[in-house]
C-alpha cells in the first residue's frame, strides 16, 4: 500500500483571500491536487452557481490551495 502526505495551510489562504478562516473551498483545492479525482476547472461553474457574487473569491482560494498543496509520496 502506498501512502501520501498532503500539506496545505488552508486557514491562511482562506483568511488572505476570503477574509474569514473558513476553509471549505481551500480544502477542495487541496483534495483535487492530492487525488486528481476531477479537473480543477470542472469545479468553476458549480462554484459560481453555489456562491453567486462570492464565487470569484472562493474560486481564487481553491486555485491558490491547489497550487500550494504539497504532496509527498
């Protein structure tokens, strides 16, 4: 069995981009990076639908988390 260690400072990203320490969308970005379960771009439309006028900030938080997630095998 292979394991990976995945690290992300989701709270800092959420505070920086969203202005609150709510990590839901940052953790989605980290999950996508760690697993590749879906393409990150496939989540932009659902995020826009879900968050409305707050979508851009949430998408940016998700993208930043995706980029900053460190995966070690």
